[in-house]
C-alpha cells in the first residue's frame, strides 16, 4: 500500500473542559475518497479543521504531504495548503464578487499567472462543474446547488492534490445532492485527487466512499470499506446504519413534577 498522504497520530483536542477528540490515529491514502461520518457533535468537523490547519490540537501530529502542520512554520504550512482545496458546508462564496471572481481569487492570490490565463482557467473550472457561462452571475442569482458547484470550482481552481468537503450535500434536495456526490466522484477521478468528505448523509456515503471512518464521542468507532461496514456487528455501527434513535426512558410522573417545580 502507498505511503499515506495524510497521517494523524494521537490527536487530542478540547473546548474548555470538554474533550472533543481523544487520541485519533488515522491514515488517508493517495487517490482514495475517505468519508468521515458521525452524529452531530462527534468531532468530525473539528477533525477536518485540524487537518487543514484552522485549529491547533492540544496534542498529536498531523502530517500532510510529509509536513507536520502542527509544528510547521507559517511558510511551510502555506506551501502545503496551496495544494489543498476546501469546499465549505455553506459554500462560503463572497457575495460582493461575481462567480468568476470567486473562482479566480485563489489564482490571483497565490500564482503569478497572467490575468488572461486566469480567466481561461476560471472558465475551465466552471465548465468542469457544469457552470459554463455563469462567470458574471452574482452568488445571489444562483440556486443552492449551483452555489455548491461554484464553491467546488473555486476549491479545485489550483489543481489541488487533496480536496476536503464539509457536508457537501447539506441543505440540498435529494436529486441535487446526488448530483453533487457524482460531481465529486468525477472530479476526483479526472484530477487524481485524494478526497476527504465529512458528512452524516448515509445516501452520500455509499455513493462516494472508498473507506469510511465513523466517529463516536471523539473516537474512531469503525474504519473500513462500505462492505465491511454493512457486515459489522458493532451495536453502534448497526444503530447508525439502521437509523435507530437512542432509547429514552421517560418517567411521565417525574417529568410532570419537574415542570411544576415539585420535588
């Protein structure tokens, strides 16, 4: 097996007294699509923010393309980040800029390319996500799915080696969502990227994942392929797959007393 492009060792982080990640060890391999899955509050978005250098952990190593971004200098970290694309949950387009200007921004900021070359590259990236001809539109003129596509075009504008996607299908109807899933797959194949997707949408998971990392209360509960996950006998994995709610035992008399302030 290839050397991991991302290597995480003994990663711990807390918000105040609350421990969010508890000793995460995880490898991500070149050209795979790894899905980080879990319930709200399990630590999956926090893990993603650590990998892209937005948060500093309490303890541990995060080695991306051979550089430990926890201890790297700002210059070293920035060189690594130039080869990383990020699709945020909201899209995070700049509303004061056109779609074309949004996509061109990383190229203007981080490359010496001529303005005309950047315009050509911008049109190419918009074409790859199905938005040819939308360069002069404002984000407010786009639908939710089109905004995600425009944000994805910006994320791949510098031909990244690694693409991170935070809840890419959140807020989209099922038909638009599956279109985004398929687009991520197509781009991953065409551009030979490693892709890490954070989601809790099981429908998306079984479309895009090569491997799945299931987090629970800051720890890895399962790591393996889709087929291995379906065959797992772990009660939490089974509960997650079957979408069964937690069992809640509510005492009606006790609840009534609490409402009226009686002991």
